[in-house]
C-alpha cells in the first residue's frame, strides 16, 4: 500500500513539476513577459527618484509660536525674555544679565517629544523651552486640567479610531518641520507606492498580461491538445499552470519589495543606519501583492477560458477594482464596500502590517495635523491649525483594518479571505474548463 501511494504521489509530483516548469519556460521566452516586468520596474524606480530628492531637500523651518521675534526691539528674542522672566512687550524690561540669543535659536525650540503612558492610550509631551513653566499660576501651567503642569496629552480611542490632542499653554507649539516632514514624507512614500503602485497596479497588471491567456492561448494555438492527451484532469492542468504563473510573478514581487525596502531603509530618516521597523511594512506590502496577484490571476485566467476576448472582461473587472482601491486607500478603512473586492482585503493586510510595525503612526498623523498648535485665522474668523509638512499625505494613505479584532488577527483573516477567493476562483474556472469544448 505504501509503495502504491508513493507511486501515486511521485506521478502527481512529476506531472505538476513538468507543467509548472513548462509554463515558466514559456513565460521566460516571451518578450511580453520581460516588457511587462521591465516597464513595471522602471515605473516604480522613477517614482523612487522623487523620494530620494525629497529626502535630500531641506524643509524650511517656521517659527510657529513667534518666539524668535523681538517684539519690543530691545535685542532679545521674545522666547528668551519669557524664559528669563522679563516682559517681551516692554523695551525697558530685558534680561541684561545674559547675552541676547540669536533669533534662529528660538525656531523649532519646542520639538515634539512624547512618551507612552499606561497601556499605549496616552502620550505626554514636555516643555522644552521653558515658556510654559515660567507662567505665573498653576492654572495657566495646567490648562488641560490633568493635574500635570506643562504637558501635552494625545489620547487614542481605539474603539472609535479617534485621537485627540490637549496641550497646556506653550507646550510643543514650535516643532521641528524638518524632522517631522522627513519622517512623515518617508512613511507617505512607502504607503503611497506600496498600496497603489505595488499592491494594486503591480498586483493587477501582472495577471492582466500574464494570466489571462494562460489557458486561452493554448486553446487558440491548439497546443492544449498535447496537454490534455496526458492522463491529467483539466482541473489539475489549470492548477499546475497557475503554479507556473506564481513561480514567475511571486519572486518578481518579492525582489521589487526587498530592493525598495533596502533603498528606503538606508536612505530614510532616523538615528540608526537602517530603519528596521520598515521591514514589516514592506513585507506586508509584498504579501498582500502576492495574494491579490494570485486571486486576480485565477479570475483573469477564468475569463480567458470563458471567452477568447477574455481580456476585455479582465479590464472591466480591473476598473471596478481601481474604484475599490481608491475607496480602500482614501476612506481610511471606514467604508464597508471594500469588503466586496479583492483589493480591499489586500489593503487590510497592509494596514494591519503598518499598525504592527509603526504603532505610533496615528499619533504621528494627529500631531502633524495639529501642527504644534500653530493656528491661522480663516475667513470666518475661526482659528484653523496649520498642518506640519507631509502630515496630510500620510493621513491620506494611512488606514485602519477596522475588523473589530487585533491587528495580527486582521492580518490573518484577510489572508484567509484572499486564499478563499483564490480557491473559489480556481474551482469555478476548472468547472468551466471541464465543460468547455476544445476545437
């Protein structure tokens, strides 16, 4: 019995290996395969040039709180006078016991620096420049009424996916635009190129050009007869052809993501020589792309079996998925319609990976949108906060899994859903293939 089973499995192994290798050899010898892959690579690396330029472009520092100004003209910046306890609005009151600071010292002097409190729900900032600690009364120094003087609280409501910022007077009101902008810009690029450029565009165009004709071209050219002449079921043939497709596309996707991870990891902002926390995000992007390319490939291959012009059906489906990609990316994970698509579940994998690898991402976004408390009066006479550089793009590309479970479980659920979609697409495709007459 054991020998018989070994023989059966060895035959299955030889059949699957032979068809998969034959499929991969077909891909390698077709010019269209190389054109698609080279064009995809060039497009992604052209986008990478904008990232490299942005990381090497200096962001102008802005005096958000006016501490570098000399309001009374006595030669001392307002921030220095507040720190020393003199009146910045009177030229008769100035700290003549110290030398005047250069104005640039009081730009970005109160950078954002907050630490985790409790179970990660609250963050507390500090008064770096002393313009809060020198306020006259305790009530002035504790304007957020949390019994802690001169602090800033960022409260995260995980249940409702909301974040609020409540700062004492003059705390973190003049952050470093350069430091924040580079970090937010780095994350924005990874999420932008990862979600739209790789998960959607790469995930759908590879199967569109490489999988739609996986069976159809063999049927049109008549070579399918040679395959079907072997003792192999049509469902197995479709499965093994898909294995060959995976053997070409998945290594390509992994290679692209690893290269981009290395480039952005070494050139991105940070104190270390490499941004290790980005690896989890890039691997989530790669995994999501691999799974959506599998599902799209199986669906598009089925379209090719149904109709000789199956690419038309594939393009229509791709248009629907494009709409779902925009919904999934820019809704922040709040739209339930994304569950009715392939790309929506792929985006959930990325969002879960981001939440695991960058646990401070939403806090970073809210701090950036808050802008250090720097406000400008709009035409209605209301004070509107001015966002820090790259805060709005980061908020636009960031999303939440919103499955009501932990991030790890969201990652697993999304993976299982995509695997199920791929399996169902294969089952439907092989059922159609079995009843298809081959001319």
